[in-house]
C-alpha cells in the first residue's frame, strides 16, 4: 500500500484500523529485515493505477481489474478467476447474496473457495430457480 499505491501512513492506518505509529514501525521492521524490494511489472502497475482511477472516478470502495495476457483472448476466464477470488474473500457469515446467471458467473464457480458460513444465503435474482447448463 505504501510503496505500490503511494498511500500515506495515515491512510494505511485508517484502512487497517491501527495507529500510524504501528505502520511506521511495521515499515521500519520490513526495511531492516530486507523484506522490502520494489520491482513492479509495468502491466501490474497499470492494473493497480486503473483500479484506483475507477475507485476515485465512481466513488467505489474497491475496484478490481482482471489482467488479460492477450487482447484478442476471451476475457471470461480472467474475469471469472478474479471474481471467484474476490467472492471467496468477501463472503461472511450472516450475508445474503443475490445472484443472476450467465456464462461469466457460471465460470466463476470453480474459483470460489468452499467454506462453512453460518446464516449465509444465496438468493436468485431471476425470479425462479432453473437448471444450470453450460453455454
């Protein structure tokens, strides 16, 4: 966050819910242990910049951009993988999640990590429950 996203120590402290002094100490310890090495692939840096620009422009809490190695490739697998990882982290006990259906969502399912959540519901936003089929 500090090196890649150029966030201030105060901003990082707010995001992580700790004091700025803790962030200063963590950064100093990481430097002392030679854990900080900055090498950023230009494509990765561009993805991070694009995510931050989307967040700022649209007032989003978080934006995710799925990398695509070939501009002519089908974007569905990359979007599905990124979405599945996001959902795996975002799903919490007590949540109600409404879903539609489509090719991308279908391909997202293998990337969602299985976990046991109390009082968690998935609700169809299509008005009825149909049979899943490959498209």
